[in-house]
C-alpha cells in the first residue's frame, strides 16, 4: 500500500510529507517521461475516432441531415443529447474549482486544475453540436450578432443564438480562470526545460519573478474569477435549459428546468472528476502522493448531496402535474416508465439515484477508489440516459397524428460523430498532461508550507495555519 493510502479511515486530511523539490519534480514528471505503450495505444484509438467522425461529418455536410435518424416528430436527436451532456460536464468543471477555492478546503489543490481542464476540452466538444445540428454548418455565422453583407441579423428568439452567447461567455471566463492560476506554475517549469519549451513557458509566464506584488495579484485574480464564474455558470446553464423550457412541447415546458439542469450538470461533472482523478492516480505514478483516498471521501460526500438534489428536482417536475391530473404530462410519464423507454428510464433511476444513494452513504465505499471509479462511469451513463428521456422521449410521444409519428434510432453517422468528440476530449486531456501541469504546483507548495504537525499521545495531529 502506498504512502498516501496507509492512513486509517478516520484520519483527517494532511498534505503529502514531501520536500518542496520532490513535489515540483513529481508534478512535471509526466511532461519529461516517455509515453507508455498504453498511452500511445489510447492516443491512437482517439485519433482513429476523430478521423472516422470527421469523415462522417464531411459526408453529412455534403449529403445533408438525411443521414441522421430523424423521423417526425423527432428532429432533436443524439446530437442535442450529447450537446446537453457535454455542456453539463463542462459547466461543472470550473464551478467545482471555484467552490473549492472559495470554501478554503485544504484538499482542493489536487482537484481544482483537474476540474478546470475538464471544462477546457468538453466545452468545445459541446459547442460543435449546435453547428452540426444546423445541417448547413457553413452558415453558422448567422448565429453571431454581427451585421453581414445581406444586412441580416440573427433571430434572438432562437435557441441557437442563446447557445452561442452561453458557450462563448463561459469559454472566455473559463480560459481566463485557468490561465491566471497557471502563470506561477509556468514560471516554475521554465528552468526544467530547454529549447522551444523553455521559450514557450517563459512567454506564457509573462516574465514572472515571484515578487510579493505578483503573488498578491494572482491570488486576488483567482479569488475574483472564483466569485465571477459562479453567476456565469448558473445563468449559462439556465439558458441551456431554456432551449427546452421555452418550447411548447408539454414534456419540456417546465419552470423547474433551470435548477434541474444546473444540479444535473454538477452531478455529472462530479462523476467526471472522480473518473479522471482515479485514472490519473493509476496511470501516473508520480501523482501517487497527491491523490489519496481522502480526496475521494470528500468528493463522495459532495457527490451524494448533489445526487439527492437531482432526485428531488426530477420528481418535483412530475408531482405537481400528477396531483393536477395533467393529461399530457401523465402520458409522458407513462411513455417513459412503461413504454418504449422503459429500460432507459428505470436504468436512469438506478444509475443516478438508487446506486449513488446506497453506495455513497458509506465511508468505506467512498474511500474505495476502484468502487468510486466504477460508480462514476455508471453515473455518467445514467445522466446520458436522462438526456435521452428528455430530448427524444419528450418528442416521440407528443404528436396527435399517430400516422405522422416515427420512431427515432441513431445512425452510424451520428454515433461516429459523437465518438469523435469523446476521442477529442480524451486526446486533448492527454496532450495537456504531456505539455502543461495538470496539478497546481504552487498551490501544493503553499498547502505544504501552511501545514503543521504535532504529536499528541503518540499520534500525529495535522493542522493548517491561516493566511498567506
């Protein structure tokens, strides 16, 4: 058992007992070591998925959306399902980092940047789907609020324009949030590399010298972005929920969609953080002391609360309609629970509510890394099922003309384009780890410097000094 895992279940969190130089060396070790055959194979698979998806997208661009499985009245399919899924995970990344920073949690150092980088790659993956869903992707610029040669302005009542504003606003804030907190680490990395890397890190570090004024400005900027990003995330994901709630489809026309989508994004995003945290611990030996069982324990507690909130909001959507005997919503509930979507609906409840509630209630489970990893994958599948129920299930049942109702099935083209974004996210994350620090070095060093260890009755007691 490793040094970071030999503590008892009840021991409080403490920073790894490593000298400063070893913390720096371990943090930059993935950028200097050779890639293993496993990493090379995974990158090759991701590249193959990207190439196959790009070919399918080009073919769809030339032929049209007839290659998709759309059938009346279902004209929002897998593309929009995946868009909502990716944008949910993306919104949770920076928000989780901001909340941990504002809370002052001492264990945040190993998690914050990992969550921020998650946003960096999943948000562009989400942004591509409204463009693909246009069919004629070459005219996507009509979503931009700028004049053009035909003096046409975008339709500001269109969800496509709302998505443009939401994604661009959040992307700008997330990139600035990530970059500001990375400047000191780029300066730390300068002397450890030569040639083009040294010049690149020197340029990105803006001649950082580590003066007290520079440290004050970095910490103030990190705190400012942590505060600013909170209302941005809430408003942006509420706008995404309006893509559905503003429509007259009875299954979507719900006032609870704003908080429901927001909590669902945090729920799935927390699962994604657990997945990546476990994979990094297993695949990068240098990070072993930075990721302990206590990190999974703390994250599991937050994850449990978010799961209960998701369950409350999900059933809150149906209970008022049930008590008022709303016929349309009743048909929708029956369609999900006992119709074509039976297995997806009950699988969603099992993956998102039953299993997380039962498993995460026990500390022993939360500190079992393999069990947490498996649950995180199951949870993400459940959240994808939820989006299928909303998008596809909500459309199929709402057509009074039975002869005009078709059943939607995703095609090879749609699946290939979805897998293309999965490969792009994984490949982007792997390249980031190879060329930039995935753990905040200066925050790890700061946490280590504030830690004090005393021994009482033969037992070590860890506590942290406040202040800079």
